[in-house]
C-alpha cells in the first residue's frame, strides 16, 4: 500500500513540476504553452541520449538536459510567442505552441524512435530497492526544490519581482523601462531549464518516450488547474492529488481509466472552485 | 502679446510634427510642442483630444506614424522605452499604475531598474525623505495603500529614476483635492531644483497655478500655446471646455 | 460584389460538382477512388468542425473522439447487432451529437486553453474507454466495418453515398454561414461583447454549433468505419484531430471553400508525396506554424491579398453623407416607445470605491439626454449599468414600472436598449452591411437548424433585415461603403457604423458612448443631424460625451456627474451656465 502512495506521489510531483513550468511562462506572457510537457520530455530523452548513446557521465547528461530545455524554452518564445503576441488576435498562441509541440513530438519520434527507452540509473542502487528507489525520490525532491527556488526567486531577486510586475501590468512595466521582450525570453529560458531538469529527474519513472510530451502537457495542466493558476504551492498540491488519485485508482480498479479519472478530478474542482484550490480570482486564465 | 520670449532658451524636449494612429484611425495630427530647461509645462485639453496618446508616443510606448522626438539633443524617435528612460525622460502613467502585488519598496526598486539592472538601494533614502508617507509603509503591499498614496508611490517610482524630464499624466484623476495639491507642490519643488516637468491635466486652474507655460490641445493638434498667465486670462479655456461662441480664431491658435 | 466574380464562382461550383459526380469514371484506379471517398468522409466531419472552429472560434482539438464514437457505434450496431446500416448511420450521428452535448456542456464555458485541453482529454478518454470495454468494442483487436447495401456497397457506390452526404453537409454549413446565425457565431468569435449587446445567447449558440458538429462527426465516423473496413483504437490517434484542425486553419476562418480545399490538399498530399507521408504529423505541425506566423487568416485570405497586390483597388476615402430625412422615415416605421426609463437612486460600488453614488435621471422617448462630467465621474458606469454589463449595488432601473436591473445584456437588447462603445467594437472580417445586419439579431427568430436547412421563412426574414440595414446605412451616411470590409473603415466611419448597428435593433432607446471622440467638426455636424433624426423618430437617446459644446447644441436635457454624483440636471442652457459645473470642468 505504501508503495502505491510513493508511486502516486512521485508521478504526481512530475506533473507538479510541469505545472510549475506553466506558471513561470504564464507569469510574464499570460500564455499557457502547449509545449510545456514537451520540454520535460526532451529533458528525459536527451538525458538518456547523452548518458546511454554518448556514454557521458550522469552529471554531463544532467547539464545537457538543462541546456536542451533552456534552448527549447527560448525557441518556444522566439518561434511561437514573440511575433504572435504582437498581433491582437487572441489565442493565436494556442495554435502556434500547438504547432511547435507537434513538430517536436513527431521530430523526436522520428529521430529517437517510438519505443519507450529505459532511463539509466543515476546513483548506484539495486533495482529491487522498492519504496526507496531513486526513481521515486528524485522527482519528489526535485519538485520541492524547484518550488522553493522559485519562491526565493520571486521574493528575493529583482528579476523575480520584474516577472511579477510584468505579469500584472506589462504596459506599466515598459513605462518603467523594462524590456518586456527580454524579460519574457528570460522567463521562457528559465522555465525551459526547469522543465528539462524535471524531465531528467523523472526519466527513470517515465522512461524516455516521445509521446510523453502530450501526456505531460495535459496532466501538468490538470495539476495546474486543480491547484490554481499562478500558485506554486497549488502546482505541487494539484500534482500530488492527481498522482495519488491515479495510483490508488489503478491499485483498486485497474489502470484502464486513468485519463478518465484524472479529467474527472479536474472537472469536479473546476465546478466547485473554478480558480483552483490555491488560485486567486484575480488571476484570469486564458 | 507674445510671451514666448520669456521662456528659457535651452530646449530639452522637442516634439515635431507628430502623427500617431491606432490602426487606420489617426488620433494625433501633426503635433509640435517643446519643454525648455527647468520649465513646468502643462498640456490642457478635453478628453479624447489625444493628450495621453502624445505622452505615450514620447515615451516610446506606442508606435509613431511620423514625426520626431528629441531630448537634450538626442534623437529618441526610434528609441525603445528602456532607452528613453535611460536618457532621462520618465513618465508617470495615468491612473496610479503601480504594481499592486509588490511592496512599496519593491515598486520603488523597479523604478531604479532602467539605470541599475540590479536595483539601486542608495536612491531609496532620498525618496523616503521626500515622501514620508511612503517611508512609513515600506513593506506594505501597494494594493493596501489608498488611491492617493498609490498615486504618490507612482510619482515616487518615477522620481527615483533620476529623470531630467518628468511626465505626469493626469495625476489628479479620481483623487481628493488635497492629494492633488501635494503632488503638484512636490512637482513644483522638484522643478525649482532643476527637473523639467511636463504635466497633462484636466484640472486647469490648479495646473496653471504651478505651470510656467501651457499647450492647449484639441482633436490631436495644438490649438494654442502661451504662458500660463496669458492662458488663464480671457475666456479661451471656457470656450474650449464648455463651448459657446465661435470656434478659436487663427490668431488664437498658435502652433 | 461584382457580378463577374459571382459568375466565375458559379462556374467553378458547377464544374466542381460535375467533376465530383463523374469521378469514378475518370479516377485512375481503385486507390484514387478510395482517396476521393476518404476526402468526402473527412469533409463531412471537417465541415461541421469548421462551424465550431472557423466561425465560432472555439479551438476544439478533440474531434477524433467524436469520429471514433461514430465509427464504433456504427460497427457495433450494423455489424454486431446486424442493424440496417442506414439506420445505424443515423444513430451514429445521434451518438455523436449526444457526446458533443456531454463534452460541450461543461467545457464551453471554460477559457480558451482550458477548453482546448478539455477537448484533447476527451479524445484520450474515448480511446481509453474503447480499449477497456473489450466485450463491446473488441478492445485492442478492433471491429470489422460493415458495408452498406446495394447500390452503395461497391467502392464507387460508397463514393456516391459519401459524396452525397458531403454535399448535403456542405450545403447546410453554407446556409449557416450566410445566415444571421453565421454572423452571430462570427460575433462570438471576434467580439463577444458585441455579440451580447445585440442579443446573441453566447453559451447556447456555442453549444448548438458544437452539437451540430458532433452529429456530423458521428455520421462521418460511421462512413469512415465502413470505408476502412476495419477499425482499431489505433486508427483514431490524436494526430487525426490535429489534421482536421489544420485543414480548417489553413483554409481560413469564416470560409467554407477554404477548409474544403484544405481538406482536399492535405488528404491527397501525403498520398502523392511519399516523403511527406513519412513525416506525418511533423508536416502538419510545420504547416500550422507557418500559417499562424505568416498568414493567420488562412490561405484563402493570402490569395486575396496576392490578388489585391496584383490588381490594387484604390480604397477611396469616401466622406460620410447622412440622409437624416430618410433615416427618420426608416426609424419611424418601427413604432416608438411610450414610456421612459427611470434611473432611481442608482449606486455602483467596486471594492470600496463608489463609481456611481445615488444618481437619478429619466430617459424619455424622443428626447436627447446628455451625460457629461470629468474623467472618472461615472458616465461609462451608468452606461454599463443601463446596458446590463454591470448590476447595480443599490437603486432601481425602471421601465414601464418594472425593475430590469438584474436582467442580462441580451434581455436588454430584446427590451429595445441599444448601445455603442467608446472604442468601436466591430466585426473586422465582415462587411459594413453585415455588421449592421448583426444588430438585428434579436428580432430574427430562425433557429440554427432552420437556417442550416434554408427553410423559406429564414430567407424572408434575412431579406427584411438586409433591406432595413441598407436603408439605415444610407440614412447614417455609409451607403457608399456598404460592401467594404469593416477593418478598412476609418475612425469616423466605424463610429457611424456602430450607430447603424444599434439602430438595426429597432431600439426604443440608444446609448451612445462618446461618439464624437476623434471626429472632425464636419463629421460632428453629421453626427448631430443623425442624432436629431433618431430622436425625432421617437427613440430616447442617452449621449455620454466629453465634447461639451456638442452636447449643449444637440441635447434637450443634460445631467452633469462628478466623482460618481450628480451635481446638476436641467436643460442645456441651465447646465452650461451653472457655476458649479464650470468649477468642476475648469478645476479650481
């Protein structure tokens, strides 16, 4: 039973980490990008490629995953967001990020292959470690560290405050001389790096798998919406709830209706508290 | 009587033949104005005359269709908002637009960002001296301040950036008269110390008490320009704001 | 709208129909016949999805789920349960509609990204359920797709069945596009505030369109299963949803022909260019990205732009020339109001701030009532309270002794309250005439399906609305630019168009929000004559304005506000010379 708890928490923290990435991108651009889950997928896939195929040590793989994530986050901004936000047409970014996400997923499928590949062990540990297995604890610890790091970033650094300022009133930020294009690009690079890191840490749990992109985008979004858009605590709580619900449902009823149950959770929360558990009514979703 | 000659000689801000359009609709039609060193200039006019649009265009916040903006000899027509702030032109937007989710001190720190990307704490003391009501509330979230205090914070946010020209866009909107007086008095004091002020206001008489020179805008153009004493005399303003009588004659429209 | 381009279109249409009708004879081989049938089957779904995505602006990326419901429904009914295949097809359509309702009800109220995710989740859920219910659906093994009976059993026979149904679907969506419903849906897409203001029931309209697309998707699914002869859950991958979606976006919003061509090209292309087929979804993603970045309005618009660059038409600036007498006649024919709107001690608070504090005024039929005051005095708030975008915190809004303060925006439109906006809210892709016609939405009673089937009374109603809109446009002075796209209008023309749209509602009262903003003195004169014609016809006009000179010239009564309170009320002369008003405006 405890294994179920740990499994659920672990996968839930992966979703929570994706929700954190959503939050960072949203904070400066008011955009929810379809590419969010794909960034983590890339972290896992490239991490596996660096370590398995290129035979590099795990910390190089880690750095590589972070760099790949950061680059891809930046690409998302440059390709899908920058020119699109300048136009007045709302929701065009939904199409552009959907397009980039599709290209990335298919691209990886064509290059890496469509079979899920087991992710290499990062720390020496026997495979029968059960609950203490690193594949569970790496994502959990990482997600918590990410959330703490982001809180410190927003509260203690000027750049964090600039993110918040931009999120609230981009026009006023520009009047203060803030280059909103640059700050937004920064936030996408940061969120990309975090996403890549999360994907790398989650690799042993999720395997390196091209189709993970869409799954993480959707489930990360459910974690985000349940927890509340704009709240980092909400992201982790929403993720944990989702992961635990899935794990226990699978344990008791078999794993056939995972997606249905997840969406069921989402619908229930949206009906009862549309802004999410920790969300504020002031933050308006798009 | 032409009072232009009593203006200082050194031109700080020069706006020439400015045209601004929103999509297909042009709202500023070839406007020219200037601000001299140490001057307190006010731009008057009805709503819809385009005053805020002109200010936004000067600060690079909206694109210009044509025309030029220069400051202290530097051409700012194509400059980004960041470059314009760095060159010393700082605008306080209409409607006390401070960042509600940040504290008073954080708001002020953002005001220093343009010149110091990591923030400049040394500037805070001078501001707290100038605005003691902000010193009392350093860590309070801006959303908890009253409307008047937020407007003062907005002005402080502008002043902390060490401007050479401070643009104030309708600081009085929705505020009690005492607060408006305070803000305009502070602006006058700063002006006396050498800061040029460009004020947009609807409260004509209050503004003219502090200003040296006034531009009167109508439908995207300058309809009249004169010293504040001259504009205050006669029924020019009455006719423009409350109508009645003939439209302004050519001699009354000095561009 | 010139007749030679109409004739070209008609010719193209006739040729197209002939080509489609004779296709089995000139198509190269069985494979190409199969392809043509596939295009027809896909188009049935895509034409319905087009109404949802292209017209209503709801970005649904989960329609593959509805396709698979229709397909599995058909296979189970006609195959396992050996039902008559035509009946099974009808029921499959019904299933698609029911599932569309089930999906649409909770999701259509969600904001854009949330809605898209919900539809994507739906597709994944359908797949999950199909995999899980092995007894019913054969799980991973799948089901056989039954054939139809003669004459539609053979490949060419099936092609004709698919083509006929596709033609029917095209005809229905074409009718919707041309009808008031089409304009209403476009209003939801491009300017929901406007849609509300003219009386469109936004959520219900979205839902109806969505259910309609569900029915078509269900029918398409049944045909699809038969065509493929065997279906498994793997047949219905998310990629297919992307494909449908891209066909529409590439073809262009608000068009029927564009997405159709998009479907033809995108279905045929991977078959003809093998390397593209290998790239699969990557190609669709790339195409979508290019379209969004370069030509977001689709290939149809791009062709139009290229055409305009080759043969540029001078968009002459035509001055506004109102015909006040004609306007008066047109408006008079609608009959007038006999009672006034009473605003009684209205207050509106936002947080702790009173935007409006104990204001009372009377808006009488046939009277022009001005509302003036400095910035932040509450004028626009009063307008929003009267038109239904805000609810009063205290006080009553009375008409014929009934309090309408809690009614919706759409109900106010039906009551006969029209309004314009401070920044004109037009539908940029429709013509001036179509924009004006949208104003008459609340008087047209034709239902969605009636419009789809082009029942006779729909056409008659449409004609009446159109003719009246033409006269209104001539009356306000836009007769010469009636067929111009609204995004080509200059500022003054936009303002006058909003007024014409408001008048199309057959209002008893019209609320004008700073209509003189940005107008030249000549245009303001025209505005004055238009307003006088409106009031002479018995309509009550509330004029919110900063141009005080204009207000005093045109208004019978004037109310002055300051900081949410009323400070003076009376005739124009009384208010103009009131010392308090002067003080407030010149600011002591």
